[in-house]
């Protein structure tokens, strides 16, 4: 998949990103376990009439993404080793958090890799980040807006600068990844995977360009609770 240079870039990105990502994943888990998350969701719901959720794909990067999706050739999409290293490190941080908290491997695989590969990623691949996020539950939509900046900040301020400054990286992180038992667990789960993939309409299909739920991302939500 990668040449030797690409493998080195992937390993450096992974080694630098795993611990910072683990920091946020653990905080998210404990926020949920303590009941803080559901409390914040209820409180946010009471504010929606005054502060509705806005779209999250309005910056230049995401606007460019729409043009890229329109022109790309699926079989020729390149795999960037740095992006892949950061992504996989964050995924493994999610897995390690669930494992440390006592979850079985079937649940660990389903709530991390399978959820991403078979559900979330196809939505984002088809029509961008807002389409992915806003076809999820209100809890997930709020969580994305709350935690995405935290991941963004900690990775940029800790992982990326460590690489830029050529600081010593945790070389054991990659070895643990290569030998992690989750690979065997995922192989077992994948053997039971249905033979069909999720179907998501693309940007080029106007009949699915608006609406609520799968096939048409939610664009706003106003609560009637606060007004009652």
C-alpha cells in the first residue's frame, strides 16, 4: 500500500497522534459514563430555539471537498500516509479506551471500526462532513460540534508540532498497533458482515439534496421545549 517512505510517514503520524487522541477519547468516555453528556444534551435542547445548530461544512476546505467529490475517479483516489496515520491512531485510541473500560471485542469493533467503515465514512465520502454528522442523532450531532475542536486542537498542538520539531516519538505505539488483538477480533466480526454495502446518494443526485434523515441530511432543528 505504501512504499518505505510512506510507511515511515504513516508510523510517525501514528506514533505522534495516539497519546493525544487517547486523552480526548478517555475524556469523552468519562463524560458519558458520569452522566454529564446527557445533561448537556438536555440543556442544549432547551436552547435550540435561540441557538439552533448551524451547518459545519462552510469553510473553504469543505467547500473544496464538494468540487473534489464531483470530479474524482473512485479507483484513482490516493491514500495519504500522514492522514491515514492520524486517522488510524485516533481509531485505535477509541478502541483502547473501550477495552480499558471493560467492553467485549464484539462491541469494541462495532462501536469503532465497523461504525466508521460501514456507516459514517460512506456518508462523508458521498456528500461531505455535514451530511454525515447531521444524519446522526441529536446527541451525536451535538457531540461532533463539541468534541471535533478538541481533537483538532490537541492534534495540531501536540502531535503535529512534535513531528515538525523532530521530537522523539513513542516507537512502541506502532508495534503495539501491529500486534494488537483487535485485528483478529475484527476479522471474526467481518466474517459475519452482510455482502451488501450502505447506499448513499451523491451530491450529483438532486432528488436527495434536502430533507430529514438518511438520504437527505437534516439542516436545522428547533426545539418546541423551550418555547412551551
